[in-house]
């Protein structure tokens, strides 16, 4: 067995395979399909300061080699999470991480502060692809100033490992990554979904209730790989790669591009046990290539 342990901004994990927020519920939903304690980390669905109903249906659409969604961060709010969900997941023997969203830096910071008080939640992942209600709906993550404002506000009130999830819908993702690093992010994860659309030509309308949605799945992997490679060269903090990972070979590509860990998202809908299969496949590849630890191939791309 190769050494699969990784360290993400001070967060020690038994292996580098994590689940992407919004694709694995709170973990409990998958307990009948996969041993949760064998996953490196579980990032639970997006949590906001106040309850959100999400967008109207339809809010998912299948595409070639992927899917679109506009769920809209439906959740019952951070207080409900703390009171009802946390007691159910706190004893799962893996790293339980909460994805935090908001509509203003203060919203993010307050939500993060409440999660900071939970002993068994060692990290949060900030979703900065949310619209800034005070700036005409532009997502925080598409400008350096917007991203920095959220990270700075959260860093002042959150004292554990802080991961920032970057939007790919930008001109230069390395600038955004450096802005987050400068304000105290311990790690960045990328990519979030790409904006996309699907049209029903018979009804002459979008297949999604709000017109557009986030594109994920194997079709986005080449874009995700390129961005991970660029960001890994631009920052000193660990990079977590995600976007279209369906098997161990996909994961190995992300490690060679510079990712220290990976997240699996859309593939969970196809195979609920994919996380463990990917973990085992990573180990088999390392053994077959004479590698004693994962660290030997992180950033090993010759380019």
C-alpha cells in the first residue's frame, strides 16, 4: 500500500479523495452504498446563514457527457444544520467539511463563525460563485476584490482550515487564487461549475427554470485540468482539483497537474461507490509505478 495521506492547509486526511458539495448530501444518504469512514473527506451540501428554498423546477438537465443544474443552494440554514444535521454526522470517522455560501461578506462570516464552534467540523469550503446582492448580482468569485472581500471577512471570524472554491467563469483564475491566498485562504479548490444552457427546441424554452445553470461532469475535465495546472504554479497553498473526475486515471491527471487532493462530484450520481473505487485505483497505480507515496506525483507533469 502506498502512503495516501495528505495535508491540506493543516488538515490531515487519510487519503486524497473527497466528495464535492451538492453531490453527496450530508454523507448519510450514501451510507448504504459506501463505507463513509474510508473516504478522505466529505464536503456536505451548501449551507447558508438563512434557509433557502432554491430555484423552481426544472432545475437539472442532462447534457452530452455531463449535466446542468440550477438547484439554487436549497437548504434549511446554518442553525438547522448545527442543531439537527451536525449531531448525526459528527461521529463519522472522516473529515466532515461544510460548504458555506452567502449573499454578502457579513453573511459568509456569520455562517462560518457558527460552524467554527462545532468541534468535529475541522474545515469549511467557501463557495464564492454566489451572487453579491449589493453589487448587481455579480458573483463574488469573478473579481479579485470580490473574492478577497469574502475571504477577509471569513478569516477574521473563522479559525480552522479555510478552503476557497474558485469559479471558472473568469478571465484569469490565477489572479483570483492569489487574491484568496493573500487574505488567508489555506487552500483553494477548483473548478466550480461552468455556466451553460440547454434548449428544448419543441417548446422553444430553456430546460432549466432560470435559463442557465452550472455545467459539470466529464465534459468539463479538460478545462478543470488546465486551470488546476495554472493555479498550482501561481500559489503556495495546496490546490484541490475537481471537475469531471470519474476514475483513478482522471484523479492521477489532476495530481500530476499540481492538485494535492481531489473531489468527486457528478460521478457520485452514476456510481455511489465511485469514491472508494477511485481511492483503490490511485493506490494500485502508485504501486504499479513504484511510488511509495502520493506526494511523488503531485505536480509531476513535464511541461
